[in-house]
C-alpha cells in the first residue's frame, strides 16, 4: 500500500477497481471535487491493466491485491485500512464511473441517524431503470431484505454505500468476499450486529460500456443463489473479537 497519513481526514472513500484504467482517474477527480477533505484509497483488485499506475498518478493511495478477489475482498481491505487509521466514515464508490461522487454528501448526511446508508437507485431520484427478469429479481430481494431488517429498502444490492464508525468496526472483521457478500450478506451482518440501516435516493450514471442482460433462467438462478446467501448469513456467527481488532 502506498504511504500516506492514515486518518488525516475522518472520511475514507474506497474505490474497488478491476481493470478500470480508462475510468479510475475521472472517478478520483470527481471524488476530490465532491469531498475535498476525504482520503481516497483505490483497491486494485488484481487488475491486468494500468489501474494502479493511473490511480497513483491521479493522487490516490493504492492497495494492490495479488489476484482478483471481487468487490467483497477489495472492500474488506478498505475497511481494515479504515479501522487501523481511525476513520469515522467509509464510502464505497465503484471504479467504473456509475456511482456519482457528487452524491456522497447525501450518504454522509444519512449517517447522522444510521450506521449503514445505502444509495438507492430506485427510490425516486434519477432515471436509472432496470427492466425484465433482473428487475423482478431485484424487487424480490429488496422486499426480502426489508422484511429481515425491518426497514424499507428499494435497492438492497446497491454498492454505493456509506458506513459509520460502528459499521467500520464490524466490517473490518466481517466482510464477506463471496457472491453477493458485499451487498446482501453485509446487510445481514449489520442486522445481526444491531446496526441501523437506512437508504437515501440517489441518481446513478449509465454504465460506461455494455449492459447487464439476464434472461428468465439466469435471473431465477441468481435469485436462488441470493436467497441461499441470505439464509447462510442469518445462521452464521458474526461475533466480534473482544478488542474489536481487524
């Protein structure tokens, strides 16, 4: 990890990035404009391109993982760095440019009454639309997670999130790297740890290239896997170490 003054600011923006050399510099620049007081950590998740080099040149700290772990593994690295550095808040911003850093203050404002704040794509802000089987699968998951957490969630799979100090302590120890662990299972962990979860409506940018496409069979399979993830998260022991160390 590049050297830096950890904890110099109370906010850490973590950017998980895999082969994002084309977009990561722009994301970093947008973060600097939105929250100039924040420290920025790019977690290069085993990229095969120049993501790390571009991120360093853009002024971010960089943690380079030896191979691709997925968003969960990258965010686990970010939360452990935040716990060691004494940060008061962590915001996740994806490296592909879809999350709009200008809306980070909205997430941070939500932390005044919550430990985890989700930037919800379908809560009335912006015109981001998901259609077809993927849409109904996401609706089912949102209703399931709303029932489990006891709070209305329109978008349980959004990765645009903010975490306060108690959530940082929990996630530094327990942040799953498995399928959907960085979204659904982290909400289950928050629930079992007694953390308060809320959402704020945000507008998302379109993908820079391509678009997700899942048919009936694929979406049904994804939904089944997601339900298994949630059930396993509910039965697992997420106890913290006595000293709360990462």
